[in-house]
């Protein structure tokens, strides 16, 4: 079955530690995204990538880093510079068609990060 | 001004009633609009997309778009307890590059 796999599902981190969240897709989608969700705030875009070896900052990129070395993989690193990292992190992918754009996002099951 | 605004709710409706969820957006050039449903602790799933002014129906769901008023809505007919979830409105910005989500409206359908 095609889909998006995120791991780990739950992660605990001590302050000052970097952690990396994995995201793998076998949908052959060009575009991949990372969103953060906090209670009552909806989804906020951290980073997105439309092609291998290229990515752009979203609205809340500070304290995060990404890489896109393979089409199917888009890992997110939460660095110690992120002051409030406790959140639900969602990875998504989409067919990157501009005309007409579908815009439909396919989401992974999410990773819940808690800073102790 | 937030790019996409929704009433956070909760919106409570009795089983069998029509639930009406509303969303306004600020980017006048947006062309694509989406409604996602998210159950508690789960990831969002797409339930409706709409690109043209007017109504689009899919089963019990109807999406309505008015670009002049920058307004998009979702109607759920014959609401069921299983429809209880958070409904996220999403608007495409930067033409094809990314979606901006509203904070979501919590819907509760009471049996």
C-alpha cells in the first residue's frame, strides 16, 4: 500500500538535545512538507520541498532543519535552538502540479514530541 | 490579520441535522480550497476540494465557495456522531506552493 510513514510516533527529548523525525513516502510525490500542530492553532508550515536537493522555509522554520537527498525521504531535525518544541509534527506529500494545482496533501500519522 | 480564519467552536448539532462550517481567507488570488477532517490524535484527511465559485456536492458534504466575498463553507447533511471531529479549512497560497490552514472548527454531533 502506498502512503507516508513517520517515525517515531512518540518521542521524548531532554532540553538541549537535537532530535530527528523521519518521514518516508512511496507515493512517488514530488513535494513534501512538514507541519507543526499545537492545540487550538491548526497546522503551521515549517519547511517544504518541491524537488530533491531543494527546500524552502515555511512560516516557522527557526530552530528546525531539513534535508531532501532522496525523493522519498524528508527528515526533520528539531534543534536545541527551537525554544518550544513540544508539539504534534505532521509530514505530508503532494503531487506537485501547478496547472491545475490539486493541492491535496497526504499526511503521515504524525510524531508527538515532548520535551522533558 | 490571519490568512485563514475559522470559528473554533465547538459547534454542537443534533444527529440528523445540518452542520454548517465557515471559513474566510485573506489572499484574493487563491484559487484552491480544501476541507480536511481530523479526529482527535489523528492526522488530517481530505474530504472536499473546491476551485470554482458555487457549490460542490459529494454525498452528505457540500462545499460552497464565494471568491468575491473570500468565503468558503462546508455543509454536512444528516450529521452523524461519527462526524464529530475538527474540520480544517485550507487555502492554497503562492500559487501551487503551499497550503495555509485555519485553526479548525470542532464539531460535535449529539445522538
